[in-house]
């Protein structure tokens, strides 16, 4: 503290002593002439000039005891300066007429404008996945490979050669396409190899990488075994002709055993992310993907096999369609606000088309038992339905990550539920309820 400045307590005590001796009138109280700041002189030779420090201050330099024309902090000072009188301090201020509210109630209605769920600098709360269409295609081809291998195993066990051959060849083609789409998304083939350095059961990506690595070679051996009848009967190739069929049967069964994990792990992978509509649908996504895989595999059998051998494909189509339609219905009705991205925009159109195509494919498969053309059309409808379903789920999750309300509103509802309060059903951004 500077030595030439008195403490605040000493100044306050000095003010109280002056107030007791001189009275409130001398200190700028009611009826006094209190001046603040420099004043402009009223006229004369010094008109237009700012008055000196003694024009509005007392002898001791205090503005609280100053007098002079232009002092208008009190009623007397206002009258002296030609201003309207100040209202008494004990009188409440006059309030203008209130705006008329809604019918049956007086006073002013306070309406809070709806809140816009935005974030800092216009950026979304969550960073949307950078995945592109190749990941959605990977979801479809992975399910197709799994469903086709199950179809091939059914044809193998029941002695339906056409069904077995179509399933094995389609499974190899689909899993090869899956590997391409996955590596294309990773950017470098070496990254897929690097993921095989560890095996982590709590990571869907790690589990899926190992499942794909086990399924791919098995499906490849089973498909290559279908070429055994075209090999010569003698020499080294003749030996391969005799060895390939039993090896192919074993490899086909291995592929069928790992097929359920390949069909469903992608659903678990999506649900394990922070994307709201994917994470909220964690019980249904594996079911939807399993049903879609079975339906797509059945579509391959309906297209490639004659109607006499397509019995397992028809039964597979019914089972897959039931799982897929049940899961899609749950996703679009159970999640509340998080179901909205699956019903609007491109995701809604794709999922509605997928349901219609699935129903048409199952109906055609059951009706066209003896028609090769109708069975092929039904199989094509089931394959198209699988594409629409996978792409619809993909686009719905991306849309929920881009809109902040799908992150904010569910979090607020969960917080209210934890506090024992009922969730607000007035919608996002609604104002207070007025009775």
C-alpha cells in the first residue's frame, strides 16, 4: 500500500464522523446539492468551458459536498438545473401496462424460444465416422459370404450338388470382396496384417479380423475343391482330384462353423461405437445382420439351384426374413428419438425398400416352388433387400452422429431418470409449461 493513501477503514470512519457532525444535507443527502464530475458553466465569459475543480466540489475537494448550478443528483439540484424532479425513494416505480397473455390469465407470458442443438464453431458434438460406401459394401459382402457358406454346408449334408456348388463359389467371391473393401478402407494392406499381432476378445475388430482370417482360407479351399472333376485322372493332378473332395468337405464345414460369427460381428462392431443410433440398437443389430446374411445366402440358392434342390434355400429365406424384419421393426420403434434416423432421409428409404423386397422375396420363394424364373426373381429380391438393409443401417448411424440432438437429448433423459424425474415429453428445446 502506498504510504500517502489512507486505509479504507480510516476513510470510512472519517466519513461517519463528518456525517455525525455536519448532517446528511452537507454530504449530498435529500435536499443537498451533490455534484459529481466537472460541470459546464451556464453562461457568461466562460460559457462552453468546463468548470474547474472547485465549481462542483467542496473546500476539501470532496464531490459529495459540492454545490453549484448543474448539480442534479437530488431533487433540489434537479430543480436548480431545470430538470424534472426525482421520484421519492420510498415510492415504487411505475410499471407500464402488461402485455396481454393467453386467454383466462393476466400478466405477461414468458415464452422461451426453442433451443437449437448446435455446438462450438458449428461443429457436431461427435465426430462422425470417416467410413465411406466401401464399409457399407463390406457389411453386405461379409453377410453374403457367411450365408452362402451355410447354404453350401446344407447342400453338402443333404446331397444337393447344385446348392453346394453355388454356395461355395459365392462364398469365396464374397469374402474376397470383403477383404478388398476392408483393406481399401484401411489404406494399406499391411494394416490388416498388423491387426493379427494380437487377439483381444473384448475388441470386436480384433475378433472380426481373426474370424475373417479363419473363414477366408476355409471358404477358398472348399471352392477350389469344386474344380476337382475337371482335373485329369493321372499324375499329380490326378492325386489332387482324389484328395480335394474330402478336404473340401472338411473346409466347407469349418467355414460354416465360423459363418455365424462372421455374419454378426459387424453388428457388434457398429454397436460398440459412440454413434448414438448404432450404440442404442446394440441388441438388435446382430440379429438384423444375421437375418440379412441368411436371406442373402438363400437368394443365391434360389437363383443358382433348380427348384427341386432349392428346399433348404426356401427355409433359409423364411428364417432370415423373420429375423431381419423383427430386428428392423424393433430398431425403428424401440429407441425413441434414436429411431428417427432410421425412418427419415436416405436411411428410411433404404430400410423401407429392404422390408418390401424381403417380403416380396419370401412370398415368391414360397409360391414359386416349381417355377425357376419366379425363384430366380425371388432370390434377386432377397439379395437387393440385404443391400438396402446394410446401407440403410450404415446411413442411419452416420446421420445420428452428425446431428447434436441425438447425443444431447438422450443424455438429458438418462440424467433425469437417474434423478428420479419423469422425462420431458415436450420435445427438444421446448419452453416452460404454463398452466
